[in-house]
C-alpha cells in the first residue's frame, strides 16, 4: 500500500472537494466524503441539541435526529464516546465508530457544540464514519496464529533491509514478541475483519528497538497492514522506538510523590545560560530532585519529572518503565556540571516551558488536557553507544545522549516541544502514524515545537532561520548545517512529495512532513503567532480525525478559521498558504513517472511481483481492497488482456513468480499456507507444498520450483521440487543447531544457489552453495566470512551473485559475484565508499544484475528511499533503472535489461516496467 491511502481503498483518500471558508452562520454547508454517505465536514449550523444528559448523549442524539444528513444508523449503539473537551461554553465530543461491536480503524466522528444556560446548540461536525461496511465479524483465525503471523511479518519486513541475519547463539531468545489487541475492522470497501497485534522487541540484525502495529486478516491469517508505532524526532544516524505500555506509578517504582514543598533551584543549560528550576526535596535520598509539582496543583498533584537514563539503552525504556529509575538529584538546589552535560537541566526547564505554553496560550492542562504527569528520561544510549534521537512512547519523552557532534537531544527546546506535542496529538485527533496522516502528525509536532522555540528566544518569524528544527543541537556545525528539518524549505506536493510504502519511514511521515508544516508555518507568518497557533490547535483538537490526509487537514484549518471568525483577508491568507504548498484537491493525480504502468494501484507493498519469459505476474485486490488478494498475469509488452491466475476462493494469494510458462504463488487460509502452481495457458491448480508459515525467495524454471520455507522463530529451509517427477527435497544445514538454516535460494539451469548458516564448535558458519536438482549433488561456492552478513542470491548460467555486508554496524552491502565453481570473485558494486548501496533485493539476467537498494548518501533527500540500480555483469557500467522520485520496490530482471517493479511515486503502489535504464538521474 502506498503512502497516500492508509486503509481506505485505492481511490485518492483526499479527493473530496476542499472546504471554502465556511460562513459564520446560515444554512448548513455539507462537504461530502469519499466512499461513505456520512459527510466529512458540516459547518455553518446552529441546531438545538438535547438539553439533558451528557455531552456525548447530546452529540449522538443530534446525529440520530439528523439521520437524513449523516446516514448513521443507531449512533447510540455504533458510536462509542472517546473524550469530551470543554473550553468555556464549547464542547467537542469525539466518537469512535464500532461495527457490530468491533472497532473500526480510524472511524471517528466529531460533534461540536455550545452549552449555555443548560441548553446545547450543535455548531458543526466532521470526521469519518464508514457507512458501507457489511463484513462478517466472526473470526476464523485465533489469536495465537495471528500473533505468530504478525511476528513473522515483522521479521520479514525487518529482513528486507540489510544483507541478512547471523545465526544467534544457542541459548538466545527470539527477539520479537507479539501481543493480541483484539478485533479491528479495516474500512476498506465492505470492511476487512482483522486481528490487531502489537509486535515489540529488537531487530535481530541491527538491535534497534521494534514496535510494529500489524493487522492480520481474521479470515485468512495474512497480514494485510503493518506500520511502525515509533514516533521519533527523526535525528540523523539513528532509529528510535516507541509505543505506549502501562507502567507502575512513580510511587510503585520507588519514588515518594507526596508531602514535599516546592523548591526554587538553578542550573545551566548546554548553551551556557543559567535558568531557574522547580524542584522537590526527597527525604529518603536527602537530595533535591528534578520534580516540579508547582504547575499542576489543581490536577491531583501530578507533576513534571526528569529521570536519569544514562545507564540504560533505548531498548530498556521504549514502551516500558524500568525498575529503579530515579530523578536527577543534587545535594544542593544548584544543579552542577554533570546535570548540564547530561542534558537534564535543559530537559527539565524545557518541559516546564512547553507545559506553560499550552496552559497559558491555549488553556490546555498538560498533554492530555486533564493534568497528566509529564515524565522525561534523559541520556539513554544505544547499547552503550551514542544515541542521536528522541521519541514519545505514549507515556513519556525519551532523549538520547548525543555524540561527538550532537549534544544530548533534550538540549533542543524545539525537540522537547516536538515530542511533547506528539502527546497532544495522541490525546486529540490521534492521527495514525503512517502515510499522510502520519506526516501531518509529524508536521503538527514540528509546528508547535518550533513555535515554542522561536517565541521563547525571540526569533523573528521573517528570519530565514525561523523554520529550522534541531539547529541548536550541534557542537561545531552552523545552525543551518545542523538542522534536521526546515519549515521554510518550500517543499510542495507537485515537486517534493515522496511516495513510499509503509516499510519506509512509515509511508513518509518525516520525508513529507514539511509540505504540511510549511503551509502551517506560512500561516503563522501571515496571521501572527497567537492567532495562528490558536487556529492550528483548534483544527487539530476539534476537527481532525485519525485517517485525515493533507487535503482534509486543509479543510480542518479552513473550517476552524470560520469558527474563529477570521476576516476575508485572513482566510485568503490561509488558503494561499496551502495553495502555495500544493495542498489542493486532487493533487495526488498530478504526480508523474518515467515508467510504463502494467497494473495500477496494487493494494499492498508486502507481496512481491514476478517476471519472466515476456510475462509479469502480481498480486492485487479489488479496487476497494475488500477482497482477498488474487494473482494476475499479463504480457510485459502490454498486448492482450491480463489474466486471473488464482481461484477467487477467499484465500490470500500472494508473492507470485513466473518463467513465462507457469505461475507459482503462496495461498493463505487459516493455519494452512500452500505453495500453488498453474500454467499460464490455463489448467488445474497444483499444490506443491503445505506449511504453517510463509514461503520466500520462490523461483520457477520449467518444471523445477525452488523456495525457502520459513519456520517458527526465524529458522528456514530451502526446498526444491520437480513438478510431477519427485517429492520435495529439503536442504538441511551442514550442522544441527537450534537456529541452523538454509535460505535465500535462486534457480537457473536446474541449479539452486543457497546459503547454509549454522553454528559449529560455537562459531557461526556461512556457506554459499549450489545443488544440482537433477542429481541432488551439493557443492561449495564460497566459505563466507562469519563476521559478514549475507543477503539475497541471484543465479545465471555463468555466475552466482549475492549481497554481502562487511560491517554489522552499517547497512551498506557489496554486490558480489563469482563463477559457479567459486573462482573469479569480484565486487560488481562496492561495500564501502560513496557508491556503496544498501542492498534490499537482487535479480539477474544474462546481460545485467539488478539491485533494489537504498540510495547512496550522495543523494540526501532520497537517502532512505529504495531505488533500482542496474549493472553490467562485470560492474563497469552502472545506472538507475528509473528516475521516478518515489520509492521503487522489488525490482525483477525479466530479460536483457528490462525490469519490473512496484513503484510508489504516485502515493499508491503500481506495477511498472522499463526496457532500459534511465541513466544517472542527476
């Protein structure tokens, strides 16, 4: 699935007409929503609501009374109150859609009212309520299987980036675990019933923390949606973790919270400026501690506390509360050099500043609006090494310790404001952290984080540096060189939007954020800080809902402008800001490509295409994404009609490959995963193999099929079968050990290349081998360095190619080649230097080797995006296959130099092709 649409079908999610500035009063203005009879936005009304009862009851009563407008059947049953926010005489009620008792992902509707003298008047509504749902809500897949499939899907997605994973030690625990969260309906067409699973743990290859939200089809057991729950600042050189998890109160963790008088203290920020600090005295520790109980006295003595995380790794604190964690302390109220250098003084001072901003300017009591405690953990490392990032994990802010160039991340007031604003977003619109809604989540965090910084330090809005975020973090670089993002970068949808799949930056949440935040920042320049900030927060808290995209965000801001009674000139300024960044109706349709489309709007990025013998094959759903995936095939030259290959039997049919005569693919249904085959010319479907877990690296040549069978907890075996001639042959590792595996097969001329990975004598061994499928004879091509990581293989009649990572701390991989007997090893593409690639997938024809890889650092705007590169077999010629600016996935060499791949440039995932490389794309 591409970045423009999260779960709500293949049509542009934001194609509804943008809202003009609504009138202050008069007849209702109703803005329709795509794929539902319920309007996206209703403004300009003043309609009486029921006087008695709660605000939520009054809101649902209004929707029921106006069923002809809203088309919501039985709001009392199908809409569950989420929260009601009162501000003066206004009430904003958020309601969560439930379908047959099951929560609908992103289905939220908002009702805005005025409440005076015991009487309520409805002034407007907005959101998404999906009226076309008819799906059965009886699951066929149990929680245990859903958790297994979610963990497997997460491991597969992690393994797609980087060369491979070493065999772990014999006593190692598998680093990923899943927790079932219940049933959820994805609002695709008639609805897709899923089991929601949260996967946590550590990436086996990089040791980075993992938090993945996975939705497993409750009919077939196939993961139909996944994205990361990590909400980071996005600092260079590191990933971070997130995800809310319940934790003990600070009293339970060993810190007494009651009965201590406030103390005025002091400290020095990392910029050398002295500041006052609100502290408490801990009688047990006989120290002054960084706990400020002065600001939220009306909120059950909740406070602002800053904890010392220098002895902890990021994995110890992400989504959990470590036992024994203590606030920074000092024997005197004057905190010294140690607290300064740790970033603790900055963190504690800045958290108070951010709280004061929301309370004084917006009347908001803490991030949740109800006086919730504010906890910061400062100075965490990455397994004892520098950690250059920060994140909000649903309960607290976590700041990395920095490195030789970057100060501790808490030293940036804009960083602190950004992370704390994620908490505001989560406790209001709760914008889903993926695709356009995720980019808006980041954009709003950037906007308020930077607004707090420029106002605190008196930076003029018309300064060219006013939009820089993270610019004060560096020790030696200039602010502009140091900045992570710039809200004045001028990015637009037409020139700058980067279409990516959810496996990359969660669908572009950081890559595309400054398109939206840039528009908001321009509004702040035109309207002034006070009015603009009030406008943006009102749009966030009273209009936006979880699946909103850029155009709906525009609508929300314009509608809020009407509520605030902005004059015509001010409203034109708001429109001008969004227009200037290309946020207009239908903007997604204007994104161009240099490739030929074979199949439009493929509904998933997780199932790979195949090509061979002049044919393509790919998996897709129906237009609205309701149906289980089916396998289709067609001629690459575009002649003839595409053909449905798989039966439409309710199973998810995915990951097809073809040699131009036969299509082989995987089918999911409950606990059974089958490998199926069918001739392109038609005929019966044959079952080649049955397993509980997924298959990967499938290839077909004539009657021979080779594939990898994935087992529980990361093990795998290579299997090959000669259809109609022999039983499947399993290639066992060279030694028996707990995590021993064979994997990454490729097939050519009856030979299968594979990697044998096991531990022998306590040491890891990796062997690149060949097996002759006619005789079963195995031979060793290369005894690989056990310190390296080995990725995909590709085989031709003369050579075997593989991705080789030489540095476990770096994602860079060589494209390595040898003759079939192991001689003549060369690097077609280097493992180090400016031309080194982050290899993801590998394919080869007799004329070229094709690599899907993350782009070298020489192209900084796209350095996290997958692009497709092609080399001559000797490596003397190198070129980009396509200059499309979005993400390019799973390139397959069909023949000669032609490549087929999935392209996300347009914001959706299309199957496309090119017959020759595009060049350098300079």
